[in-house]
C-alpha cells in the first residue's frame, strides 16, 4: 500500500518521500531489470535510469495506488530501450567489421 502523504510530497519533488516510496520495491525493480538485461551492471543502470525518469514524470501519475505498477513499467521499458540500443550498436559494429574484413581480403 502506498503512503498517500509520501506520494503527495514526492509529487512536490521531495526526494526523501520519493525514496520512501521506492524502498519497499527497490529489490523487485532490480530483479525485473536483471531478468531483461542478464547482467548486474546493466540492470543497475536501467534501475537508475528508470528512477530518474520516474522523478521527472511523477506529475503524470494521478493515482498513488498505481505507483508500483507505474515504476515497474518504466523499468521494463527502459530495459527494452537499452536492449534495442545495444542490439543496434552490435549490428552496426558487425557491419563495419565485415566491411573492413572484406577490404582486407580483397573481396
């Protein structure tokens, strides 16, 4: 259950109140991110990015009872975005590598 007073204070940019909202679910956010990222460092980066996004957009959340679902969804979307970006980076590197290899082999 979300503390409505902490929620209202967090909406008014009170960092301590926002932390109180996060405290009971921080492990769940990490586990969710880890399931997607399969790497501790990447999962922690995603959780951090998600918290930053949540702080910036908490005004868009109207009902305090949806806070946990809302921030979990932000975390999942952040993980998906990071996976998509890393996939594009890897495929770009592969294309460049294959191009250099072709030049070196005279193909």
